[in-house]
C-alpha cells in the first residue's frame, strides 16, 4: 500500500473543502434562481464553476504526483465509504 508523502497530505483536505464550497454554492444558486434573482444566480454559478475547476486541478495534480491511493479506513467507516461511492 502506498504511503502519501507528508508534503502532499494536505491535498485531500483542499479537495474536500473545494467540494464542500461547490456544494454550498450550488445550493445558494438554486435558492437565487427560485427567487428569480438572475444576476446573483449567475455570479454564484460562475463561482461554483471556478471552485469545481480548482478542485479538478488539485485532484489531478495530487494523483499525478502520488498515484492511486486506496481507502485505509477500518470498521464501520469502510462500508459507509464504499456505499457512498457505489451510488
């Protein structure tokens, strides 16, 4: 099993933060469009696109440097993790 070098260990945290930011922006954008606030919706969707592009860049860079990393969790977290990604 591959050990992630310490200098790259922050990338999964950055990726999770960017994904969370993107999810929040999409929800805010949805609420804006429901209230017919077109300009605000457009701005939030552009921000979501940028967050998504940054995530993709960070994700690909990390995996280009580190390679494939297998989930190392044990116990109850393992089936939860695989259930989330199976759907």
